[in-house]
C-alpha cells in the first residue's frame, strides 16, 4: 500500500526557516515591513520543502481569501464565444489578471453577470458569499452600474472599475479611449483625409462617448467639418452594417471610416466590398480592439491596440496593494494605447 505523502504546512516552513508562523504568513501574503533577509530565508524554506499555500487554510485562520473575482457581461461574452469570430477581450483579461494574481499568490475567477437582470443583486451576493473574494474587477457595463458598486462598498470589498471615470468608490481605470480615437483620426488626417466618418458604440457604455469626443477634437483641431459623419452602432456586426450604410449613403460620403470595435469594422469592410468599393483606395478603415481576426482580413485592418491585459493587471495590483495597506495613487489610472498601422489605410484618391 502506497503511503500518502505528508502535506507540508506553514508550521514546517516556520520550523525550517527558524522564524515565527506570523513571519511566514506575512511573507506569503507579501505584506510590508518584513526584513529582506527574513523574506529570503522563508522563501528558501518554501522552495526547499515544496510548500504550497492553502487558500482553505488561510480562510479558516481568518485571513484573506486570496481570490479576486472578475465580472464580465454575460450576454455579450456568450454571444462572442458562440460567434467564434475572434473576439479576445476575455482572453486578454485573463492573461493580465491571472498572471498578475499568480505573481502575488492570488487566484482570479471570472463570473458572467447580466447587468440588466432584475436578479443581479441576488446573483452577485451569492457569488460573494460562495467565493468571499478579496476584491472584484468590474468591466463595462458593470463598472458603471451603481447598484453593483454600492453593493460592493456596503460589503467593504475592494473593487476596480475598468472603463469608467464616474465619481464613486473603487479604483477607476481606463484605456484612454478618447486619446485612442484622437490618435486614429490624426493618422487619417495625416494621410490627407478630410471626410472621416465615425461609427460610435452604444451610449450605455461611457467609453463610447469618450471615443466620439476624441474624434471630434481631432477633427476640430484639423479644421474639418463633422456634419453627417457620425453614426451609432451597438458593437454588433449587424449594427456596423447599418451605420456604415448611413455614412456611405450621405450626399458626400466619407473617404475614411473609424469604427468603435472590430465587429463593426468587419461589417464596414464587407459592405464596401458589396458596393465594389476598394479598401483603402476608395475608403480607408480604422478599427478598435485589434482582435486576431483583423490581422487576417484582406487588407489587414489598421486598428487601435487596446491594452486590455495591461489594464487588468493594473487593476489586480491596485486591489492587492489596498489589501496590503500600501500607499495608493490618487485619481484614475489611464493606460496608454497604440495604433497598429496596416493595409486598410492610405491617402484618398484626390490626395494621391
């Protein structure tokens, strides 16, 4: 009969390192005010003994759960998964969040919640009761839902709001959506475009307004009129077709179109092909998100590269820092974006 190997506990680590249980706990939890030599001694014993911290044991001892809960929109996430069209928001969120959690001895769990549900409070309370998270990461539109943020505040749970700068509790983080739209517009202006259409996202997302503001400010700075160059979608492919059609059917259609996500950009590309308009010689396209699919279209789409992994990693760091009692930055955290220039943008025919 094979004997089960005896589990290594925090007591074994303390005895091997010659320190107290409290010191080992503080090192594991990455708490401040531990001398570097003590940290090195404890970490050496952990590596030597192969000790793995037990979340269950930590809970029984009354300390933190070392779990961070990320809430994503159920309806939109499931629709993206089922469509299998290359949307990788959740993948990038997991990349940034899980790796950062692991670095600090935490775990991240993702829950899907419908922000418009009449049962959202009950669902969220059930998740909190079951998981007892140390912190919660809210993504749009949850980050703008006052019912959710107030519930977390009432329960004393640290939380980060990605994509929201509205006054309220928690840590506010954005991916500089206004700056991103301005960057995309300035790229097209530099190519010689004067008629630059913009397909906005739904008004329920605060970031949709920021992107419109960035586009407007860049157009104004270049002395270009806006007129009938603004259309609105809801981030879906179908809405992108409708919005692109509205722009192209205008008396003076645009020579370039910026769409607020990849699905609406792909719809715009499809409609242009159906109308036998060439991209980019007839119409240039700039997209947001930069999900994998836009790199394999023909031509590949110029796109705003959203640092989803970076902003999620920063949200995790802020929550853990608050738990550890470290000094926190004042004001919102704005993570800069980039622009990947590809074959879908070129000077307009008149300028060429």
